[in-house]
C-alpha cells in the first residue's frame, strides 16, 4: 500500500464526500459534488484500482408510468369493465354477444381478451367468454399488483425492487405502453474501503491543482508547474465545424480548367447569347435538324436576330458546305440555306460555339484552345436533368492531328482529370468523323462510365472557316461529372442551395 | 444527336427510342451460337449504344392476334400497340426471350433492327464480308401516281414501294417489322412528316395500284383496329387513336392522300393509318411495302433500309413499276450499290494508322464495303457501299468505317503535337483572388442558374421591369424567361432555401451576367459579377462595407463611395462605389419589403460588384 497519494482537487473532494457516507449512490454523489457521473466515476475508478474504494453495481427494473396511467386505472381498465359485463350475465357470454355488449359500452374487446386472459380473469373458448374465480375476486374490487404499482408510483418513475410480485408486474406492463414502460436500470453504489478511510484520515494525501486550460497568467507566473492538466481522451471527436468552401461544382470546373492549362491550352470565352450561325451553321448542322427546333433550343426574343459575320466569303463558304458541299469534297445536305435562320439568336447549346469561333479567328496550327461555360437546352427540370448546365469543350489544330493522336490526347486529359483507366469506343456525333466516346473506370464505384464525346471535325466544318488541317475536339458535361464524383442522386442539389447538401460534398471527391 | 459531346445522364431521355434485339434470333441469322454478352460487346465495338441485356416477355393481343412486347419491369400488358386495343384483363403471355437493349443511333438507320444489325455483325465477325448482295426480281405490279398528291389541296408527292416475299412470318418477325417501322419514322421520317412506311398483305390487293387523294368527308374505308367500321378520313383524324396522334400532319390538307388498288380498296391513308382489310398477319407470305412523304431522300432512305432489313431476315425482293408525276417510269426499289473514291494516304493521315492496301481492304470488307483500286493505282480506291448507307457524304465518312473495321481497340494512342503555352482568361485569374478572399472571410460559395423570371429578377426587388432586357422567346419552363442581368436573385433564393438554417448566413456568388449591348456582335455581352450577402441580426451596412473594404485592400484598389437611392435598399443605407479599375458596385441594407418578398424576416446586407467586363 502506498504511503502517500497525490490527487487532483476534484478527486480529493470526491474522497471527502465519500468519507461522509457509509455508501452512496453514484448519482447522489455526483449531485452532491455538482458534477456529472462520468467525471466522478473516473476519480472513484482510480481509487478502486488501488483498493481504496469499491464500486457496487446492481440492476433493477424501473416502472415508468405513462401520463394517463393513473386516470386509466382509476377509470377502470377495459378487462376490469368487462368483468362487470360478465357478472351481469351470470359470468358467461357467447363470444359474439360479448363483443356486441363490449362495443356498446365502448370497451376495447381485443384488450379484454389479451389482458383479461393474461391476468387469469377470464377464459375463452368456442362456447364463449367466462369469468374465473380470480376474475370474480377482482370484480369485487380487489386491485391487481400492476394497478397498485401504478397508483403508488403516482406518475413518477419508480423502482420495482421492493414491489410485491415484481415479475407479474413486469409481465403485465412490459408490453402495455399506454399504461407504462418497464426499463432495466443499473445503479452504482460507491464507498471508501477501510484502507481508503485510513489513508484519508492519515492526511497523507497531497492535493494537486488541476485545470482544464491554462490561463496566460498561469504560464507567465510559472504556476503551470504546479498545475495538473487533466489528460484528454484524444480518441473522442470534437464538435463538427464546416468551413466556408468553394462550391463543389466550381472545384470540378477548376480541376478541368487546370487539366487543359497544364496541357498548354488557351482559354477562350464567348457570350451565352449566341447566333445560330456560330451555334449551328458553322458546325454544319442542317437548318432543319431537330435540335434546332423551338422545342429543343432557347430562342431569344431580345436580341432576336443578329448580323452574319462580316467576312462575307466565310459565310458563303458555310452556305455552300450546307447546300452542295462547296470545295470540301462533300455532297452537302442538298437544301437551300437560309441566312435568316442563321441570324436567329439562341442561348448556346454547347461551348463548341465558342471554340469554333476561336478556330475561325485562328485557323492555322498550332491552336489548342478550350472553353468552359453555361449551355442551355429548352427542357424541363428533373433530378437528372437541368435545362442549363456547364460544358467544357476543347479543340486542337495540329498538322499531325489524327484519330490516334486524339486518343492519346484524350488519355492524357482524362488521366489529369483523375481517371487511371481510359477506354474508347466508336460513337456518332453530327460534326465529327470519326467520333469517339470516352469510357473511364470509376475506382470508387468499381465500374466503367461513359464520360464524354470527341472526334475529328468534319471537313465541312473546318474548311469553310479557313482551316485545312484535321481538328481534334472533345467535350464533357460538368454537372454529370459532379454527380458521379459526389455521388449525388439529384442534380438540382448543386443549385438549390441547401447549405447542408453543399457542406456534405467533401472536396476530395 | 442533340449536340456534340453531351452524354446523356440516363439513356432513354432526349426521346431517343430504345430497341430490343433478341439474342437467339441474331444467332439464327448469324448461323452461330454466340453468347449474348459477346454479341453486346461486339455491338459496342461497332458503335452501338448498348444499354443492357434483359429478358422481355411477349403477350398476345386478343383482338388483332399480334404479339405484343411487354414493357420493361411490367408483369402484364393490357394494351396492344398494333391495333390500340386496350382491356382490363391482362393479355395472354406467350413467351419470353433474352434481348440486348440498344439506344437507336439517329445517324445509322441501317442499324435500327435485327436484320441490319445481323448484316453488320456478319461482317465484323468475318462470317460474311464485303458488300451485301441484294437481288431484286421483277413483278408485274404497277403503281400510278395521281397529280392530286402534289397540288394545293394535298402535299405528299413522293412514293417508293417494293414487294418482299417471306418464307414465314412469325410473331417475332411481326414485332420486329413494327419496331423497325417505328424507328424509321423517328430517325428518318421525322415522326412521319418527311416519310412514313406502310406494310400490307399483297394477297389482299389487286394491281395496278394508285397513289391518289380522297375527299376527307365523303369516302369511307375500314381503318386498322376497327374491323367492320367504315370511317371517313376526317372521322379517323377525330376519333381513331392513330388519327388524333398524327392529325396535325394533314390538318391543312383539303384532300387526303390514299393508296388504292384496282378494285378501289383503300390500302392506307398515309401518313396516318392502314386499312383493316389489307393488314399483315401470320398467314401473310407476300408483303407490299410503300413509303410516302414530302422529302424524296427520306422516302428513298426509309424504303431501302426497310427492304434491306427484310432481305437480311430471309426475304426476297421484287420491284414494282412506278409511274411518277413527271419523268419516266422506274422500278422501285433500287438497291444497287453506290460508289465513293478514297485515298489511302489521306486515310492514314486522318486516322494516324499504318494501313496498306491489304489492311485497308480487310478493314472495309469487315464493314460490309467493297474496295477496288482505281485503275492500277496503289493509293486511290473505289469504295462501293450499299444504298442504305446514306450517312456517306464525304471521304471521311468512309474513314470512320475504316477505323471501326480496324478496331478502336487496336489503335495505338499517340501524343504528338507542337508545344504551346497554356493561358487562362484574365477574369478567371481575377476571380480566383476574389474567391480566396471571400472564403477567408467565411463566406461560402454558391452557384445559381443563369435564367430567372421578371418577377424574381425585377419585381421582388422593387425594380421596374426594364423596356429592354435579355428575354427568352420560347421557354418550356415558366421559371426561365429572363437571362440574368445581376446576381441578386440567386443569392436571395439561396437565403430563402436556407431560411431555417442557423444564422448568420453568409454567401457569395461569382459568375457572369448578360448585358444587352448594341455594339456587341450578337447584341449582348457578358460581365463577371460578384454578389455578397449576409443575413442575421448583425447584417448591416457596416458589416458588408467591411467586406468590400477588405476586398479592395487585397486587390489593391481605392474605392470612393457615395450615397445613392436604390429601390431595393433602405434609403440612406445604400452606397455605390467606384475604383480606378473596372471594379465598381452597390452595397447596403436590403429594404424590408424586398426581404419579405423573398419570404424572409431577418435583416439582409447585400453587395453586388461588377468585377470585369469580358472581352471576347
């Protein structure tokens, strides 16, 4: 046994209070110390480890009456009311008659059968319902044990330790929530051992000052040397705080921009309000193509129309590409191209409208350029569909551009986007030939996902704009990538602005 | 088909039809036992959009007796898509099969059905390579076109037709025929407007036939699905389900187009419906097929594709002699191959492949194309392709087939290209700085959609609706009539969405707004804006001013402030500021009426900055 003992201030006060009692419930002790049970228990546990204290645990059942319990019992439980019915009919009724009579008196028949039988007050068989001997006694006013317990508890949680026939009470009330709940409780009783008392009385316990946090004064004055800082349970988590953070979609857009910039691409922009000429005609999209229907594309009422590009020759080459292929070696679409339709103003349906403008400004290699921005489809909104979203689009004019270099460029790009495995499959897009779909392996889901489209621009697109070289082009939708990355089930979460939803999208994804 | 490079989130949206291709049937046509998975994988390699492999059930319609495919996930069927019959009692189930579900490729009608797909797979598996041979025999059937189909009262001038004889027509064939017909109506016919297809039992018809018009109110016939009921054209448009569905295609016609036989029996009233008396059943062996429309190329394409697929399914074709409105009588269908010339060197350059004559030939043969050198040349080749490959417009279209025939899997990616320097946009670099300051001040970034309404954009802010602003003409959603000119709507809507969250709320949004500008090329240009909002008991002019001051410090600008009046803010608590750069803005305490208009009841301080003009 230790000759001396060092305790912090709080533990010492625990010892002192304990010494005043033969034994004491932990809850009472904590109340006396104006502390919480767990903190008190730490001190006692420490003492108990050195045999200075004992902790005695016992479990007991507690009756927690419902707020209506007393009035329900006083009014008479359904099975008790049923006794009266039965007694009035010489103690026996056919089941049907009984149910009818019970219904008329507003007595719940099911309760009567369940609890009346459980109490042994009634018997039920094919002949009907019968009162038993104990039922008769009860009918004379003798209360059952649970009724007594409820009345005695008077609405307060009460231990069943000393209650007569506790087992029967538990059986009768255990599943009858309208009356009460029975909960199993633990009680800890604590006391000092003889050694503990002796040590305390001997005055051999020294007390060390204890703090939760040091003050500046403690540090300056050197008092910290005498102060015990209570060790923390460093495995517990602290309060949750959420940072102000970049929008999760913005983060993906920035990652995408960075991938292009690292690959030596120049960023370009153009307004969302765009002419049909650059959005459709310059991309060899026929003027009767369904995508140009009012159904699918937002047309502007203001500004409704715009001029065609100043370069009349360029416009003429585009017209010829549509009508008969012009000098591009193509058959064209074989219809009469309307300048008026090309002048209509739309909300751009793809950012290719922007990169194709860059191509027309700079048709000579090398050109590597990209655009990220809003694109619009005249559609309704749903969990998987937005009428306006972000798209990124990149193009490369290079003397050596080919399908093989397109695949190599896509591989590099998608690896920079964080996908370790990339596959390609043929696809059909209106302005590229050949066209390629990129399929990436998504580590987190363990599956392959189609990510974006790409291809080599058709000569009918590039040649009228003055570009004689193959042009690689590819794009992808940002919101779709965000949905996949953040595991969203509803795309609108990105824009509806529930702060919790945004907070839950961890940026690492 | 909607646009370049936008993958759909879920297949089946965008109105793209899905077709079911039965694995067992494909194997029968291929004459081999491939696993369904292998078939699906190979279809992907030729460019098909395979969705999944599923089991579908077939049911029998008690009225017309045709087999109906159950919809995915449904246990029973109560509606016939042949005759439109509908009943309470589920139809009798007649079997099931494993199918590959494919999204239709609008660009490739030749891959719309099991016949066309079998043709492509035979080549890709190298079972049958080179140009498919389609022999067309002759018949004595004639069709005369009446001038009334190309007049003021009726405009549907083009017609092509064919006879196909089948050894047997079972349920599966009938379903496939109908699906192909639907697919072509969608992919080529523009929902029956440009072209629509009719199929008939030739044994119920006696030639010669006439493509003519009828009076919509006097002549009657028995439309499909209404046995025993004689209806006029107009009655069909008003009462028959198919009629109401397509009435708009004939609504401005004073006479309706019909096909009649020599006895005056109406075969059909295109593009609406066929007649009951000439309908195809499981007993039919000889089919008459017609395509009518307003686009000659769509009519030809539809017929060629339809007939070729029937021939792949084991049919034999015979021609019909058509006497058109003008010009000489011709035989239809004309399935003779077309030609295009390509250059090997161009192909290798375009694709980055090391192809020689042999590998060029092998790759194209695999795609069911024939290749012959041009007069002893070792670099120029004539490629012969079937009539139905109407996607061939340019040499590069052949290059794509060449790449697919070679196999995308076999192409070695290379990363070539001249070194270039990356360059970001100045406004984005500037926004990075604004963003890091705002985040440092504890404001979270939000994003909102750039379209809104007059009410949310102007009226709720007590702003008059301007005479001129970026206005959308045809929005499908009522919530999208204005392209935003400021960012206040988005931040206020975010406050409303989060009105039950603990206060204070602090957000910012950095994005472009649209400004009408007659000097701009399209009449509109964009500006980068920054909106900052705080809601809570301490939100005040002073709190938002602190934010602006710290932003100005970090960007190195000196701002001068002046008191202004602004309907959205409390008088005397709103300021405008300017700097020596493009940065300027408005800040203040939001007017209580505006706060209430957005369903809020706490003080709001708000600032909106123009941070840069965007030069294109």
